[in-house]
């Protein structure tokens, strides 16, 4: 393995950022990402991830698909 590839692997292992929308939100809003992740529950985090997916979706079909999936889950959870 040459030196350049080895350095790229070292950088990749050092970078512990999770790019799931929360990282971008915290960067833009200047919020401490570690604190934000710790304060958001797992269920709520999945809702936030869905919201970021909807906002970052480029086509109407993708937005409609995500909305339909969320609506089905909400209806099923309401029946419990």
C-alpha cells in the first residue's frame, strides 16, 4: 500500500462524524452535535432523520413515498 492510500485510510478512521442529517443540521445551526445526539431519544431521532430525508429529497415521488410510509406507521400506531 502506498503512502497516499495509507494516509487516506488514517483520515477515514479519524473521522467519526455520522452523516445522517443531524450532522449537517448541527453544523449549520452551530449546535454541539454530541450534546444534541445525547438529548434526542432514539424514536425521535428516527423521526428527525425522516424529516431530513424529506427536506433533502429532490423529486416529488421520493417525498410522497416517505410521506406515505410515515402515514401508514402513524395509522398503525394509533390503533394500538
